[in-house]
C-alpha cells in the first residue's frame, strides 16, 4: 500500500464514557487520524479497530478472554483468521487518565502510547518473550511520532530500580 493511500478501515470507537472523560470532536478526529498514521507507517496499511472505553469494560474483557480478574490499560485481540485487518484493541480511558497524570503528559499522548503498544501486539510482537524486539520497535516509533516514553520503557526502568510501577499490576497481555 502506498504511503499516501487512505486506510479507511481503521476505526476508533468511543463507548460508555462519562461526561468528564468524553472527547471533543477534534480529539476524536485526532485519534482516528493517528490510528490511520500508525496503520500506514507501522503495519503497511493494515487496518485495526480500537475501542476506547472504561475500566469496567477492560476488566470484563480481561476476565472473559484472558482469565485475569482486573482492569488493565490496553488489551489486544489479533484477528483469528488471515484477513486485511490486524484485529482489535481496547484501551481504558480511566487508566490513560491516571497514567498521564502520573507521568506528566496529556491523556491524548497516553492514549497514543497505548494505541502504539496495542498495535505492536496486533502485529505479533510480545515484549515478554522477544528479547527486546518489541521494546526497540516501540522506542523507534515513539521517536518518529514524538511520543513520551513508552509502556515497556517505563515498566523496565521502574522494575530495574526495584520501584513498583503504577502499570506493573495492570499488564496482563497488554
């Protein structure tokens, strides 16, 4: 797919958000544009779906599909059969809000970090078993998209210092 070709099938859905966590039309447009940029630049134009919702829904999905009884920040569900779409991911706006505050950047930046992380999982990467391959990819794309420090880097830094990281309890199969 050419770099200029539109990725029409990238979808960002916003579900069950309370008033104080809602997104403006401009913010929704920005996140959808970012999803399309990720698809074009990171995964050769392969589309994906991203659900942005509450902790309760991530908890339900995590329990149902991964047998983990807690909410997490991002879950990835690769397509079960070969198709154009890479699959789906779900992001907790509650976690994004808290993590953005903890790390000193915007909620939009945190959602973009989570979207990048989830997309790398949809592309088949797994930071728990790949000898740093996903961390290197995340670092590369973070720099190219001008994003703050990524999930893997934050978790690795705090774990190597013996500090309990706010994300460490929330990393199922992110």
